[in-house]
């Protein structure tokens, strides 16, 4: 298998370091390759991957009775490996990856708060997802922790969080949030600024922790798809798709071709709606309301069509295990084709203004620059990475059906500033419209729904879907009775929030809102 | 009869001052409506700002526990100072008894007083936003104020007076003469007016983003009647600058006597002028994005430069002719 040469090379290098690992049953989590190693080698395996320039793509634990199976995903171009190790409850300590992969920082702390595994030598080992809704010694993912928590008492305010403080003459602190003006999600930002210049930004999230991972335990597959659709409301299609894909891979179930085509159609519709909204919102944040209003109008029309054809403006609960909950009506194809043409014409003058308006250029060009190195180190995907010279897209580089038969053009910009993140979105809208037409042209006939077979005990699968915000990776494991035992949806926002903290350096305080909007991390998808 | 003759002009002056109060929300509503139209929206009704003020006056005024008495007093001081400043600017008639105090230095002083208390109130509660807004407001106004005075001094040199009524009289007496110095001064005053009234591209009055605000950041902690007074004062300030530009540079149509027809013409003409200025402002706010904050000083430096060119132009081209 020449395909696995890269893996042999990695294992050989690990062997030179004295790290022994085994590859158990390599196809159980295809297309991801599993690599099992001892807990004491956990850190060295990551250091080796970092030296090879691999991307770190997530960590989660799967609690068992005696130990916890911890997995970390590493990505090398379009290939991925899943490091696995068992951490016994008698001594729940594991080395941290955060020293060689800064991206691991918060996800390890999330695992620490929810599972009770302590990460040794972590640069900031304090709480993250845990505010004060549950006690320090409690860990919600432990089997004996009740789903409803401990009683209905009021959660005290989240005080005494150790924010990093900068001392010096003229340095001051600006606390913003968690409650913001306007209709956005809650999250706290702590700026250290001197004059108008931002020296450091620290985000504090977790205010929308919904206990998704805990609620998922014991649910039926259909209920899990609904739950996954609520991980982040703006990414409902792709999160539901990722969960369904994981379940379908776990049960080795083939989904009807028409359903796959329509899932892609929904995902591209979601991408266009969100990108339109973002472009408008970015312009609005620099006081250019005209584009905002026009984009809001186009987005509204787009979403009304969603409601008309699929019964929900945001397309919630359309993707279901085994296929789709509803089919595209026969006359829908012509309606959609006409829509695509109308949108192409409508966005043209608006995008011309966004692209070439001196007053907008003045604000967007050079603002909030994220270098290619930083984007790589932080594990960014999606429009943030594509604007910073890292053109990776699952739909093209590791295609899943139906994208394996479609031409996917992926924007590749180098500047990494707000203007490029806007331009990536504009290019993606055009690319998605082309994809939508291709999908309609090749839409196969047939059923859109199929029954998910009863899963084997302990069957597990990984879902990998390119959402509009970036790569979504979802892990699902069934229990003995065909219900969900573990669900972990990894939203790209985990890597976008640290990117925001990085790219705001040397910018001025009044430019933060536009930088934030251009990155647009999901609070809900991150807090889980 | 004598009694009536002395009483009437004072009555007129009072009516004119009240007109500022009454017109201010209307101009704000008109401006919003034009902006909405330019964005292909229908926009709220012209009377919406009146409804908003009415609503705010009916609401409870919540005050932070850390607020000092200054915080409660500031809205009244800001409102009264702004209103008084407005009352010094001739609106529909020029020869009113208030003309004695209608001095440009008094106007600048009253506006500075209002701004001083606004900035103090912004810092009073001790939130980061208030202090940030106050510091930005001071940066903008420290640059805007000299530019404004320079621009008006250009006119004062022609009229040989810093009294607004005398300036308008001089302008009317001279007839329609194109003076380069006036063009420069007009440019400077327009830029200053945009900066001082917190409009795009210097500040964005419609934003909800605390971190980008200037004026709104200072009044973020106000509610109820306090907020109503602050917002009303801001609307009055907009009318004030509109009337200043309209009447000092284009005074034609203003009532020079207390005859009813002259007054009616004066009222109608100033209304049309203000509506037209608002349209121009709405267009510029639609085609421009808000500037990066540190470029605002460059804009105000341009205003100062224009004003200086106006002064120079006056000295070189117009003195002695």
C-alpha cells in the first residue's frame, strides 16, 4: 500500500525515538488511520508530528469503566491519523500537546473539565468550559453525573477567572461582554490596550455550554441527527451531515445517491446564506450600511426559498440518518436554477462595490492580518485559512460523495487580512452557485430516505464534512443496544477563536468588531 | 403700542429657540428616512424620533450605583448648554434682541461647556467604554474646535465682527459675490460639523458596537429621561450646525424684519435649506464607510488647513479691494 508510506515513515521515526505503537484494526474508523500508543509516549508522538508539519485537529476522550480512551487527530495534507491511548481512572493524567500545538490548549482544557483527565505540563491548565454550574470535583461526562446536573439552583457568576494581565504605564483593561449589544451570542473579551492599540486579547467562552456531549448519550440515531443540527444553528446542515456520515460509516450503510446530492445542495445553500450575511455584516461594522442591507435582502429571499422547498429557513432537521427527511419537489429544480441565475446577477454590482470602494478598502485592507505560519500553527481551516494561503478544502482534497464527482474550485489568497476573508467569501459564493448548478444537472432519481441498519455493538465512525466555516469532524460511537454512547462534534471555531486573538495584535481597539466579524467563530459550536 | 414693539422681538426670539427644540427630531427623522431610501429601504416614519423621545421620557431612569451627582446633572447641563448655543444662531430672523449675544465665541464656549460635561459624565461611572468614548471625543474636538474658529474668523474678517447677526447682515449687504475665502471656510466648517455631530465618516450614530463608538460610548450608561435629553441635545446640535452653515454662507431668504410675510418666508426657506443639507449628508453617509479612527485627525487637519487657506485668501485677495 503506497498510500500508507507516509504512515510507515512516521512510525519508523517514532520507533527511532523509542516509541512503540500499534495500528489496531486500521479500517474501523476509515478514512482515519488509528495508531495506538502508550500514555507516556503521547507527548513525543505529537512533537514528531509537529516537526513534520502536520496539523492538529482535535482531542476527545471516550470514558469507559476502568479507563478513558483519549484520541487526538493529526492531519498531514489530506491524510489523517488518530493517536489513541488509554488513561486509567486510577491515575487520570496525560501529557499535554499544547506546548507543541497551541491549538490544543482549549480543547484539552475542555476535556479536562468534562472528563476529569489532568493534562500535565499544560501552559494554562485552569478551567475553560466549566464556569461555576458544576463543582470542581464533578465531571459531567462521568457516567454517574446526572444529565440535568445537580438541582435547579442558580449558577453563580463566573468570577476569579485568571485572565493574563499586562502591567505598565498607560496600559488599561477593557472588559467586553458576555452580553453584547445586537443579536449575537454571549462571550467575554478581555483587552489589554495602551491608548487605542491592542496589546493582548483574551477570550473567555463557555457561556453557551449546552451539554451537547452529555445529552447525546443514550439517544437514538434520529435524535442524534436533530441534536447535531443544534450544535451551531448557522451550521445545522453540515453538523447534522457530519453526525449522519459518522453513523452511516459506523453501520457501513450506503446512502441513496439522490440523498447525497441533495445534502450537498443543502450544504452549499447554507454556505451561500451565511457568506452573504457575513459580507454584509463586515461592511456594516465599518459603517457601510448599504451593502449590509442589500446582502440582508438577498439572504432573506434565499432563506424564504429554503422554507418553501424544505420547510425550514435554516434547513434544520432536513438531513436525517440514512438520507433526508424530505425530497426536493419535482418543480423545485427549475425554481432553483432560476434562483441561482438571479443571485448571480444580483451579487455582481454589490460585489463590485465591496471589491473596489476606496472608503471600504481603507478599512479592510491590511486590517487583522493572520500570517500563513500562524494559521498553520493554530490549525485553521475554512475561509480564515484560505485567506491566509492555506487552501485546504475537504470537498476537493479528501472528497466524500457527491463531491468526488464534482469540480470544486477553492479560493487561495495570501494576504490574510479582513479584505481577503471577504474576498474568499465572495469567490466561494460564485463557486457554490456553480456547484449547485452541477448538482442539479446530475441529480439522480430515486429515493432520498433509507433505514439505518441496527449498529453492531460498539460500532464507531468519524464524519468529516467541509462546512461553510471550515472542516467539521464528528466522532460517534454506539453502545451495546444501538444507542449513542459517545458523540463529539468538533466545530472549526475551536481554531478560529485563537486565530482572532492572534490577528488582533497591533490593531486598534475600534477595528476589533470588524476583525471579529471577518473570523466569525461560532460561540455555540465551540462551547458545546 | 411701544410695549408691544419691544415685546414682539423677544417673543420671536423665544419662538425661534423653541423651533430648534421642535425641529431637531424632525431633521433626524428626515435624515434617517433619506438614508433608508438610499439603501433601498422604506425606513421608519418621519415622526419616529419624536416617538422615541416620548418613550424615553416615560421610562424609568436607571443610574449606576457608582454614579456621582455629576452623572445625574450632566444631561440637563448638556441639554441646556446646547440649546442656548443653538438659540444664538439666527434661524428664521436675523435682527432679534438675542443678536447682542449671538457671538461666535459664545457659541463655541457653550458647545465646549456641553462637551466638557458630556465627557465628564462618560468617565463618571468608571466603565471602560465611557472613558474610551470621552478620550476619543476629546481627541476629535481638540482638533475640530480650532478649525471651526478659524473658519468663522475668515467670515468675521469680512464682516469686521464676530457677531453672527452682523456677519449675516454683511453677507446680505454684499450680495452674491464669490469669495474664495468663503469657499475654503465653508469646506472647513462642513468637515468640522460632520466631526462635531458624530456623523460618518468620523463616528457612526447608528452603530451598536461599543468598541467603535465615540459619542454613543459616553452616553452608554444613560437611560430614561437622561438618555432622552442627551439624544435630543445631539439632534439640536445637528440642527445648529445646519443652520450655521445655511444662514452664514447662504443667508438669502432669512427674515430681516418682523413683518409676517418675511417671517413666513424665513421659516419656509430655512426648512428647505436644512432638508437639502440633510439630503447631502445622507448621500455622503451612504457612499462613505466610517474612517479608521486614527485617520479622523487627518480629516480635521484638512479642515484646519482649509480654514487657514480661507484666512490667507482673504488677506491676499480680498483686503483692500
